[in-house]
């Protein structure tokens, strides 16, 4: 079974630009969660999508948004990039029922200059 | 406040020197506790899920245990390839399926 894939793997953007990251979950998984990871901050939850609906949201500004398609693939968008948005963005998929484990993709390393 | 705390923050072991990592939590209504391993620049790799106090899971040199307020990840006779950051996350009732993550323990195993 193929794992979670994320594209692109690396991205360099300048302040003020916007970026779209993509995630393909494990086949059959309906839940996709997005996380931001920076040194010293750990994994910060952005949002979760289940069956094309946002089910949970973390404490991030509205510049961070996402969506999920009918095939469970998900995208997240960050508009008006700031230097502090530089991070590893991780996508995780799960079956979507309570208590089940999440499987992570390799991440997208975003650098904002 | 619901919290997950991992200790120590960093641990350096000699190859073959067994030790334990701790994950303590202050949530009620635990629905699952998860252990992950993360190598630098990569996504976390799922290791174990524990659901109830007294439960134990094993995989190679790793053994995870769970009590009512904490979990331990025991590493027996570690090898250099066990070097990684180990993360713990908790899912509990009433949090709408969100996980609470610890900051991790960075483990270095010297040959």
C-alpha cells in the first residue's frame, strides 16, 4: 500500500507571496490533517479534513487555509507569506474514526526569504 | 489544561545501554496514546498505539507501556540507528479527535 505523499518536497518563496502544498493520503483513508513543525515548537496542528469538510481547526491565522477533494487528496494554502512561516509542513492521513493512528508524509520544507 | 509532557528533552546513550523515555499526560478520558519516531527532516513514523492502562506493545528493541497518567518507551540494548526524536501524542474524549503532542525526546546512541 502506498504511503502518504506530499508535493513539492522543497519550496523557496519570498515574503508576500502565496503557496499551495498538496497531500495524497493512503488509499482508503478519509481524514487528512496538516501540521506545522518548527524547531522548539513541536508539531502545531493546523486543520483536519474529513470527507471534504473541515472537522477541526488549530490556532492559526486566516492566511492558512485548506481544502479536501472527493478523492480525499488535500491542499493547504498560505497567503501573504511571512518569514515566520518557514517550517516543515506535514500532512497525515488516518481512517477518520476516533482514536486511530495517523500516518505522516515526508513533509514539505518551506523557506520564506 | 490538557497537556502532554515528555522527558527527558534529550538523552545520550552508549550502544547497548538500555533506558526509558517518559510521556506524562493530564487529560481525562484517554482514547489512545501514540508513539512516533522522527528522523531529521522527515515525517514522523508511527510506532505504537496504547489504549488502556496496563497495555504493552513491543517492536524489536522498543517496548511501550501505559499507566493511568503516563507512558514509557523502553529501549533495550539500543543501536546507533535508534537515534531519532521520539514523539508522544494523546487523543482523549471531548477534544473532537484532535491530538495533543509532546515536544519529543531527542535520543542519540553512540557506537
